[in-house]
């Protein structure tokens, strides 16, 4: 019981701690951290840098530019989040609301105090204003989340599509990403949440594709910790570093995350496309392509591993392995009937609900015996075969009565009817006899009547 409790609570506990520390640390009292500013004129730059350092040590990285035009250009090129130019008693602060209203307000407050100290009249010039419905400058983040999380969900559902090969799964990801990006763009542009620029479609497509492809690729390696890895990467770490609070106001750890996570880079690319005429888009697009390439590499590595195992000398003589059960996300899906490989239980793996062993009349294990589990209506729930030791195991079955049918060429088929209850592992062992030797069986087994087997006879 202790082991099951630990396994059950591990993923929720780690996610709880991740959410508990990441969101408050990122969003509570945001302050400038190494925010890039440009100041027109070296003399003014030294004065402003000294004043800002006194206001907020380590909050600003200040660079001098020749004149006000260069300061304005640096903001539009996204080389800095603000530019300042002063001449006599008049000063201008160039900002971009598209970088986030909270950042604009923090910069305005700081430079207003500086202007008042120097007896200067400060003019605020917004070089990249957002649309009227995006007063906070964070709408792109909300749309980014809408393209980010479904990518992870898409990979989760594709893991259950066991009849799809890798090529079909990648095609499905491309189709799903295309659909999500088109619908999201039509909603956003149609309702005036952001400017109508079709280039945003490509960014949205890359984001969903990157998350879904990498999630699909990492699943065989993280196995039953897939929900922890997926939610940890694409929710716990991605959302706080995405730009809900302007990146320049985040602590250094989340600024570093923003530079590599797909959601944050997609938001940067969308902002560049929609508000800065494409400035600063190349780097985030390359990061998104890097996530896609990493997903392809993981899928290729998994394919190579399976091929290597298949051609390994002596592989034919080893006990037959049941294919690994599809990874399930417990936050989204109920358990499905699934065959399990029989081996010592590993941490995080599902426990069997129904297991047993098949012997012949001489109590020798029967290999490759077909084991079929059916419900009371005759519907097949799951089918598997015994390994070299005659063992089989199944999980994810519904509570209630099920019929377990065992057959093997040249031997009389048998059926057991078993009552499954939550939290109880049930055994169903069989002894199969050669047809020519009759069908004497164990007391709880019956020769299979094919006309009534589907009704639990």
C-alpha cells in the first residue's frame, strides 16, 4: 500500500511544488532585471545610468547611442525596450506597449521621477501601440497558450493511436497544428484581438507542431512519467516565462527559460510580426524549429532502438515481450484495457488487474497461447499472448464480470469467468490439454462453447 501511495502521489506532488514555486516567484512584485535601455548622448547616458542604478541596482543595462533618432530605431528594432533623449528641459521616452503595459508603466514611472529631479518635462512616445482590445499587451500570450497546451494534448491522444505509425502521427500533428493555427488566427484577427497579419499563422503552426512533436518524441523515454514531463515543460515552466509578466520584469531564472521555451519564443515571434514589422523574429523561429528537430531526433532514436533490438543476435530465442502499453495521461484519460509485459514491477508502471499462467497437461508452460478478455456482452476488451513462461497480464479492465478465453493450436480452448473489483488483483490460471487426450481441466475452468463464449459461459 505504501508503494502504491508513493507512486500515486509522486506526479501530483511534484507538479504541486512546481506550480507553488514557479508562478508566485514569477508573478509576485515584478521588477526590472537587466532591462535594456538606450540613451541619446554619452554624457546623458552616464547621468541616467547613475540615477537608475541608484533607483534599482541591476535593474537596467544602459547603452549610449548618438542621437534621438538612433534611440527610436533601437526600440523599433527590438535592440532595447526603451530609448531616452534629453535636450535642455525637454526629454522624450520612447517605449513600446507591445512589450507589455506593465513594463511601459514601470519605465514611465522611473523616467518621470528622473525628469522631475532634473526639472525636465517628459514626453512619452509609444512606438508600437497594441490594438484597443489589448490594453495590457498580453493578449498574444493567451493565444500562445491556446496553441501551446493543445499540442501536448494532441501528442497524448496520438500515443493511444497504436495503429498509426510514426509517419501517420507526424502527418496528424501537421494537420492538427494547421487547423488550430487557422482557427485561432481567424478568431484573433476577426475579433480585433491582434492585427490582421497572416504571417502569425506560420508562428502558431510552428508552436503547436513543436510542442506536439517533442512530446511525442520524448514519450518512449520518460514512459509513465510523461504527464509530469509534459505538464512540467509546457505548463509549469512555460507559462510563467511566457510574457504574462513582461520578460524584462521577471527574475533571471525565468528570463533564461523564456529564451529557450517554445511558448515564450512564439510570443516573441508573434509580437515581432504583428507590431515590429518582423524585427527580432529570426531567433525565436529558429528556437521553435529546434524543438521540432529535437522531436524528430527522439522519434528517430526510438525507431533505431527498436530496430537494433529486433536484429540483435539471439533475439528470437528470448522470451516474447508484449508491446509496451500506450502512455496515458491520468489528468485526461481513464485507464483502457491493455496487455502488460510480465516482469518485476518498476516504479510508475501500471499494476495488473488480471494475471495468470497457462500450463499444459504436464504442467509445462504454454508459450504463445492466445488470451482474450471479453465483457458480459461478448465484446472483446483486450487480447494478448503468453510469454515463454506461459504468463500473461492485463490492466485497465472495468469492474464486474469478464470472460477470459485461452486457446492454442492443437489444444482444447478454455474459458474462465472472473469478477473484477477495484483494488483487487485477480488470477486466472489455465491447464490446456491436447485435443486427443480429452479436456480435463481445473475445477474453475470450463471447455469453451463457441456459441455461448461471448456471454460468459
